[in-house]
């Protein structure tokens, strides 16, 4: 019985102290269901979290202390933000992100053909920036080092491997420019 209690206590401490938020973090995840507790948790965990932002239940963030989320941004269920000690994620103001989007700042090495990929470690981290007013569609994957320009649109299901200029629509795998947006 003592071993179970000690394991339980250690897990609760881990859940509270770990630099992440997600459904697997039981003692903090419930806070995402209530606006007031969600805001307090996120403002404590993230590098920056605007008071009008939302982090919905079912979303994940790893290395929260390296993630900035601007005003009027909603991180929807199944969205995954993977920062790390050397790579940050910056999400500007008024950014729309569809459910299931994934943002990564690093990738596994795979250049040593005689070594299992799991044993090769990672390429160096590269930060990701999403500028103000961008729209990231559902199930988009944004890879390390990418910058999404201001007021740009990334079509649902796209894999973004290169920077997206401002006022541009991109889509596909890999994402390619579909058109430039112009004021009427």
C-alpha cells in the first residue's frame, strides 16, 4: 500500500511540475474545462499567454515555457505544440488554428543509414513563428524553422516545410502557394 501511495504522490507532483499540458497530465488537465482555471494554468505554464487566449481540453503542449500564445488565439482539441529547450513556438494575435494541427521545432535524425533512427537523436531545433491574423486549417503540420506570414492561410491537411509569405494561401503536401491575397 505504501508503494502505491508513494507512486501516486510522485505522479501528482510530476503532473503539476512538468513543463507540459495535455490529457495525460491528469492533475492539471481538468483545469482546461473551466475558463478561470484554464487561464491561470496557462498563464503560469506558458512563456506568454494572453488573457483572451484559450487552450482547450484535448490539446497538448510540450515545453510550455518556450511557447507564446497571443490574443484571441484558441488552441483546439487534438492540436499539438512541440517546443523544446532550444526551439520556441510564437503564435501572434488573432491567429485561427483548426483542430488537430501539429507544430514541431525539431525532427529525428535519419542520415546514418546503418543506425536505427530511434538511436540517431535529433537535428538541431528551429523555432516556428505564426504571425498575426494567420489561419491554420485543421490537421495542418508545420515543420521546424517555418514562419507563417501575416494574414496568410494554410489549407486543411497541409504539410508546411517552407516559410509562407504574408497574405498568401498555401495548401498541399508539401504546401505550395495557391494564390496571393489582395485588398479589393
